[in-house]
């Protein structure tokens, strides 16, 4: 019985160490180029940035690598929406929930927290809105 109590105490004491810090420091509107050039100065801070959302990977389902680009630079973006949703039932009415492909290839405004994951700086999306369709 004693080893079980020790194990539970260790688990509970280390559980708090893995919580992410909250991004409570807000930065005024930033640019993608500035985020890419000086990511450490935005680390663990909430930023709002505009750019073209694209998949830098080879395939939407098997090689999704989201980037927000301003044409000169890009930052990695964490996926925040499902890739697909089940089809709506006939006669169910209502709108289909948003999926990631709704935002790809479009100019978007993203508010999120810049984090470091290993050697990569990653923008964790808190809010996103489509600003404009990309001219094709």
C-alpha cells in the first residue's frame, strides 16, 4: 500500500509542472516578418498578425504544415480546427462547422500565443478570421 501512496504523491506533485504558461502579455499588431526575424521577443506573448495561411506540406491529410506568410517570411501555425467533419444529415438544417480548409489560401487575421516547441517557434491560434480571398 505504501508504494502506491508514494507513486500517487509523485504524480500529483509533478502534474503542475507540465501546465503551460498563460499568455497574458499582449503585443500590438505585429507582422509576420517581424515575428520570423525576432521570435524570442514575442515568446509566450499574445500577438495579432495578418498573412496568407497555406500548407507548406505536400498533402492536406498526411503532411499538413501550416504557415502564415506575408510573402517575405513565414511563421509556423498550429492547427486549431478539424480537417474534416461528418456530412450533415439530410433535413438537419443549420451550417456546417468550420474546418481548416475554409481558411487555407486566404488572407487571415490570427490572434495567438507564440510558443517554442523544441527548436520551432509555433503560433498557437486563439482566434482567427478570414480577411480576404487570395487572388488566383
